[in-house]
């Protein structure tokens, strides 16, 4: 199968229908010559596994970093609140930190209803 | 009772298994369609070293887009579209950067073709002639020849895959035919 066969195939490129049987024989030989090197499938599967591994590692790192930021911010906010409560009230307790100082039923109803 | 192997499974089942994280199932998809992708990519780019990377990238893109694959077209068609787009983008990218698109050197770049027996010698000859001729025509003409000649698609199927009217496919085939005829005469 050489130039003559290819030229014939090229001549019939524009025919809309199926290839003739003799063309198919030439074409199947030609098509078989296009291939990737051995081990291609394994390399693709390994590459996908590596990409997934990177994705999960990246996700875990981002999540860990986010959680650290949330914890640090929360601790800082609690310390600032404790200092401000101490400075304004002269004492510090769990109730004062949570805002329950002098909380009575009436004051809560007043707060909720506005009356 | 015969135990089903991955090669017995239909594409749909392999897709489901791949989505569940079964790597062997996706490996079977690669095994099933790697020749098709090789024909598209190497037919367009020639036997260049990076053709294999483009083929690999096509399968990785397919894997990543499997959750969105609704089965409206065949998996082979879907994958071929990905391979075509990647290949055309690579040609554009290399053209922009001024690097060589085709660097044919079969003996060293494609060891599978470096064989001595007569049949393989003929096959290599045909492969080299076609590749040399294909690399000299514009990518938009080259792709229709690859689809029609190497992938065996009809003009209608080619038009569907490339998203252009049948008339355009036919006119591009005709233009490609004229150019290839001239080139093949020069190659004599």
C-alpha cells in the first residue's frame, strides 16, 4: 500500500456514501498505524489519580487553613469582649459575657414587644 | 456463570463506574477509544512528541466532564470533539508562539513504526506520505480529511461533530482534495 492507494482514497474523499470494500482494506491498515506508545492507558489513569490526589490534598489544606482562621478570630473576639465587659462593669462573669446581666422576664418581654 | 469483565460492559455502565471512582472502568474507556483519539490527534499534528500529551489531556478532560455528560451523543463523539478542540487549540497556540507544529521524524518519534517486515514497511510508507501531505494543508481542511479518511465518519457525521453545515464539509473536502492531489504529485 503506497502512494497510488492514498491518491485513490483522496480522489474518493468527496463521495458522501460508504467506502468501497477495497478502500476499507487500505484504510484499516492505514488507521492501524496511528497509535500511542505502549503504556498510554496506564499513564492516563495515573495522571487522573494524581490530579484527584492533588485536588483532595488542596481541599484539605484549604479547609484546615479556613478552620484555623475561624478559631483565631473567635478567640480574639472573645478576649476583646471579655476586656470590654471588665472595663465597663468592673467585674467579669459568664452571665456578663453572654449578655444575661440583669435579665428578667419583664425586660425580655419589653425587649421583644417594645412595650 | 461467566463473570463479566470490564471489556464486556457498555459505555454507560463504564461511565457510571468511573463516576463512582472505579479507575479500572475508566481505564477500559481509555483502552476502547485510545486508537480513535490517536488517529484524530496524530492525523492533525503528525507524529510529534506532544501529540501523546494532547491525547492524554483529552482523556483527563473527558474524565472531569463525565458528571455533565448526559448521553445525548455517543461517548466516542463527545470524546472526539474534546480531542479535536484540544488539537486545534494546540495548533493555534503553536502558530501564535511561532513554534513548529509538525516535526515528522517517524523512526525516532514513533517506535511502533520502526519495523523491518514488508507489510509494516508499506504501512509506514503510506503513513508517512499521508502525514506529510496532511501537514501541508490548512487545519480546517485537514480536520475534515482526518474525520472522513482516518475516523471513517460520513460527511453528515463530520458536519455534526464539527458543528458546520454539510455543504461546508463538502466544500472543504473538495478544497483539501485539490491541495492533496498537488502535494502527492510533488511527493512522487
